[in-house]
C-alpha cells in the first residue's frame, strides 16, 4: 500500500486561513453552550407552568 506524501493533496481552492480555525472552533463551542442553556431554560420553564 502506497502512502501519499504530497502535502498539496486535497482541497486547495477554498482552504481556510490557519488563524480562523480556532476562532471558528470557539465560536461553535460558545454557540453550543448558549443554545444548550436556552433549551434547558425553555424546557424547565414549560414544565413549571404546566403543573397547576
């Protein structure tokens, strides 16, 4: 089995700049945390209003 040792192999047309990778990663992480907190707030708020 031959291994590809050519670093230019793969997508080269729309390559992401290296400094944007951690920015996008932390933005997705932050949005996931906010979405989780909003979801938990909505679910716990609805269960409280249904128990009359």
